[in-house]
C-alpha cells in the first residue's frame, strides 16, 4: 500500500535539521510567478510518478528544470545572485514540507476510497482543492487547513465556482514544532495546547504524530465520510 510506503518516507525527513537550517532564512519571500512555482513538479514527482526522493534531490531537479525562468525572475527583481540562491532553497522547502504531507493524505484517502479514486494536481490546487475524491459518482473536493502561527503554512485556497462537487474542509490546529517534540511541563503534565490537540485529534484516532514531528491523517477521517455513502 503506497500510503504506508510514503509514511515511511516521511519518517526519514530530518524536520528538526531542516528547520534549524532554513527557518532563519527569509530572503525570497515575494510571490513567485507561476512559471517558477514548485507545485507542478511536486505533484508530478510525489503523486503522478510516486517517487520518494529527499528534499535535496527534489530541489536540484527543480532548479535544473526552471533554471532559465529562475534567472529571468531574479534579474527582473534585481536581486543579487548570492542572495537569491541562498533564499530560494528555504522558500521551496517550506512548500515542499507542506505538500508532501498533503500528498500523504491523498494516498491515505486512496487506500479508503479505492485505487484511482483520488486526483491531485496543480490545476486542482489553483481551483481550491488539495485533492479530489470520486466515489460512487460523487465528487468530494478536500481542502486541508492547518491552523498555526507559523508562516510556513500556505495560504488558504479559495474554492472556485467552476469546480463541481462537494467541498470538504478539514481544519485542525497543531501545536508548534517544539511542543510536539516535547509536550510535557516540568511537573510532568501535558502543556495546554498539546492536551487540546491530543483530545481532539490524537485520542479520536484521526491524526497521528511521527517521531520526527510530522502530523499525518489516519484512514479514519476518510472512512467517516465514506460511511455516509454506504
């Protein structure tokens, strides 16, 4: 089952190391034009081709593929080459970390609704759906929103009228990364934010936390929706 394979891949990601490396770097923070956005390559790599390559390899493939357009954009913004290519990996990483967890959710949904039931692409993304499930003739457009104070989370997508079907928004609030790795107070009690997260999501079996700090959906959240049509 690909959801299990992809979960094992997520567990290999050194989230703490990447955060230490990239969080202080906020150089390339302007809106990127569509011709250098990483979304299309992310979906093609991790969803269409079902590859599980580390971030460094993905970034090198991204930079090679968009080399000419990246330089056109850099020259247009008049940013120095050193600054731009120092800030770009950090910017792309933030998108990468967000999208690979979303793609895992798509694989989990596929394991519940059946092979070929899930669509995911940059086109759907721009139309407001993280992924789309087709089940018993119904179109279910899932949008996952992670509530946090971090700037690393992408802006909420606005559903477009031309996308048919039901929109299903999953909104969940996650404690900050440091609290996920260390949720206890000095006296051994759970910190308030983590306690609420545990009550609403972990104890209900809808989400689980990997050892490296990734929060991922379990099949249960999609099984609940599937049961409405059975």
